[in-house]
C-alpha cells in the first residue's frame, strides 16, 4: 500500500511540476511574438515567478516514483 502511495505521489508531482513548467515556457511566450514579456496576471504570474519551484517539484516526483517502484519490486 505504501509503495503504491509513493508511486501515485511521484506521478502527481511530476505531472504538476512539468505541466506548470511547460505551460510557463511555451504558452506564455509563443514563438510568433517578439521576445518581450507580455503583461502577466494571476496564475500566470505565479507560474512565471516560481518556474524553478515547479521544475524542482517535477524532478522530486521522478525520484519519489523511482523509490516507489524499487520498494514495490523488492516486495515481490
């Protein structure tokens, strides 16, 4: 049960971290516009200012998922 929880938490962290990171990288600055920052409001501001935090969350999610898979394999 704990190994499944580790795997689920890791996957959720990866999805949350990397989706926020990719959104702030590709959607906020489309390649067709000049490379200047447009006005940022609300959630876009949070995603832009804390992009490194979301990326770190995704990286931690990878390690948590790997730990869960290792523990799950050892139980078998």
